[in-house]
C-alpha cells in the first residue's frame, strides 16, 4: 500500500458552528497525488467490468424491462434511505404508491418515493435531454429528492450556506466536519472540473469510486448527501454508456457492509487510503452486478413457471387469472378495483381470479379485510425484497 503524502490528505481550517470552533476538512482536488497505484486494482477492476458487461447484456433480453426497472429502482430507493435510518419496507412503499397508509411513518415512505422521482428525473435529463452531469444537474436532482416530507425545509436544490457535520450530537463531538460554507464552491468547482476532465485517463469505475468519496467528503447540501452520492454512481454509468439501463445500485452492498463503508470513507480523509477504498468499491460493484443479474434470472424463471401453473391448473378459469398475473408482474401489490377497471372486468370476476391465484400459492391477501383488499405477488416480492429489511435501530 502506498504511504499517503500530505497532498492526499487535504488541509484543515477553523470554522465556527453554533458557538463552537471546529476543524473543518478541505479535500485536495481529484485525482489524488501521488497517483492511484493501479497495479493492485487491475484484477478487481477486470472482474467488476466483466460482471457489468454480463448484466448489461441481460437487460437487453429482459421482457418488459421498463416495469422491472421501476420496481428495481424502488428497491434501490428503499435501501439508500435505510442506510440513513428510514424504517419502511418495500411493501410499505408499494402500498403508499397505491394510496394506502403504510405501517411506518408516512415521512419514511415519502422519502423513498422522492428518491425514485429524483432518480428517474436524473436519468431522463441524461438520456433524453443529453444533459451532462454537472453542478446544475446535481442541484436539480437534489431539489426532487427533498421536495416534500422530511428535509423539505433544508433548502432543496441549493448548496448549503452554513456549516454541517457528520456524527456526534454537536459540532464539537462530530466524527467529521466538511468544508466551511465560504470554501464550498471552491471545492465543488474542482469537483465539477474532474467530472469533465478527459485527460486523467482513469478507468471509469476508478473515477466513480473517487467521485463518490469526494462528494460525500464535501457534503455540499444540508441533507440528502448520502442518497445523492450513491445515486451519482448509477447516473454516471448510464451517462458513459457502460449500462444501457440503470440496473446497478450499490446501496445493498453499502448497507450490508455499513460500518466498513463509513470506516473507509473516513480513512481516505485521514490516511489517504484510496487504494483500500477502491478495492472495496470494485468488489461491491462486482458483487452487486452479479446479484442483479441473478435476481433478473430468478424473476424471469418465476414468471414462466407460474404462467405454466396457471394454464395447467386452472383450465377454463385460466384466461382471467393470466390477466391478473400479467398485471402483478408490473404491480406486485394491487387491489381488485384497479385491475377490474384496467381490464374492463367485474369485481367478482377479478376476485375469483385472485382466489384462484391464492389457491395456487401465487397471490396472497395482505390487508386482512373484507372490502378494499390488496393482494401481493408474494414470491416475486420475496425475491425483490432480499436485503430490504430495515436496519435495527441502536
């Protein structure tokens, strides 16, 4: 491991926060100097790139990619919010989107719903509008991320004008204090120049690993920095055409290895340990890409087998059950009235179809009431929900 020099470690400046004087950190501009020692990274980089290539190839043969991606993005939104303490589940989010009250605070699921909106907005700006990833786009995405619910009072879409801190109940006990507000735009200007710099010749995944840490270190907003920093990874992969669809999200890996994730972010700041962080980041990319490909395969296999079970097990009752099954592939939590309206069927007909799917073990009633019942595609949700149990609060 290369011993870090001073140029990798940045500098400290004094800053006053709520009457306390603290040492705020100014990160050095990217790329790091001494340069990243690539020799120890190539093996990890190759495996990560191969896994990404296989994942991208799979997305091109998925049927109804749009609906699979919407649900996958909702899972990512949930995981990213959970890292920061949100307690909602995937079922809570899907019920919320169906105008039902979830079993957790509404602010939690609204926060997740905002993340999905911000993600879709950013992807649309990059793909449809051909807009570059820039400070302007980052502010626009942030405005969507915090436009309602928790954090809405913390200047959505605007870089902070006051000092913030990470960890600790007050600035004096903070684990880390980001750059002071009067040096923030200096740091963000350097950050944007690196985003547009084509001379450094670093592999994209190495660049992404650097960008993620630098963004989290600058912490340019009063709230939402973690979620936006993780979202930038996927946006840059799509902007650089490494992925044709936004199928890679690292939040599950970061959630699973949460302590190690935060430890390595801090070690980059205090020790310049970029290589150690990048190995972790590349391993996370490889693991996540392989997992995403396996998830897609499991879901495709489930759809095929359940379709065959419906056709063979229900005979004359199969057509309506197949319609409901098709709907559940796109909306794994649904109620009777919505499906009846979509397919111009009567409520008793749809109810009968759901009861047949329930007998086959495909659908499950989740509300426990006689009217306004919701059903879920239980095994589909089980596959999709892997790793989404809320973190236990200390």
